[in-house]
C-alpha cells in the first residue's frame, strides 16, 4: 500500500481510519477525531479523503489535491493525526472495501483497525459496494450526536447481515460481528458543522471564522475555493 502510514503502531495498538470528502475539513471533523482517538487509545488517526466517493457522484467536489492540502494544514502540529492518500491517488471509485483490504494487508494481524464514520453515512452503508464484506475487515466507530436516537441495525442493513451481529457484553452501544469485529456507537461533542453549510456560507460571503482552522481558511482564500471568499 502506497502513501500511507509507515510501520505498525507502537505496542500494536489500534489505528483509526477517518473517511470522508472533507470539502472542506472543519473543526467538527478534528474534534471528533481527537475524542475517538483518546476514547479508544488509538496510536493515531488517519484522515482518508475520498477522490471519487461512489455515494456522492451527483455532487460536485473540490479537486482532491486541494482537499488533501487543506487536511495537511489542518492536522499539522498534532502528532496523532495523519493524512492518507490511499484513496486520493487511486484511479476510479473510492470503494471502502478496497481501502480496508489494502490496510489489512499492510498492517500485521495483531493491529486493530477502526473505521470512523458519521451516522448519516452509516445509515446509507447498505448502498455501498460489497458492504457486507466491510465488517469482516475492520471495527467500525459510528459517530452520533448527543441525544440522537440511533436506528436498529436491521433498519440500516439487510436482515441477513444484521443476523451476524449481537450485542457485545450486554452493551446497547456496541454490536459484535460473528467474525469478531464490532460496531461502536459513540457520542462526540456536539459541533453542528456541516461542510455543505460552510460551502454555502462562503459563497454567500458569511463568516466561517472559528468553524474551520485558520490556515485552512487562508488556503481557501488564496486558491479561490467555493467562490466569493473573504475573511468575514
């Protein structure tokens, strides 16, 4: 696997893989990554910007080069955050099953992988390419908002796939797959930030100060991203 982490995590701890388009990356992404990293004692969290996400083909995306550059600026200075170009440099659709298989081949078997995703994306996972294979490759951490009522697993995936899961240790917020991997549902600090809203606000020349990292905002302005950019 090219352009990813070097070596295995110290002490063979877990690694977090945070998928998304990050268009643009904002403080909600960063804070969620930090809280999950600490809660699961992860060695690091890798942000995985998708070049061509199959579930968003009807939406225009900022060039992957810009999205990678903004992520690098955002995580700079945090020794526990990294940016992976595994999907950014792959031709064709950014299928998660291919990404997880590449990581699984890259890391020793005793290194646990945790794919981090939002509840909105998880609710669409049954539409993802070969989605039933995903749960045999990695643990999943689904980020939920405080007080948000999560759906039953059978409402998100097929009954056949749901039948391979059972509550783990009696915990309602953790389900275990027959293959040993788990789905964790975890609340993170409520930061009501959406990249789509930020893009709209930037186009409307509304302030996005304190919602995205300062260096990312400077990059947006310097490169004329999202149109009509200004400081406030």
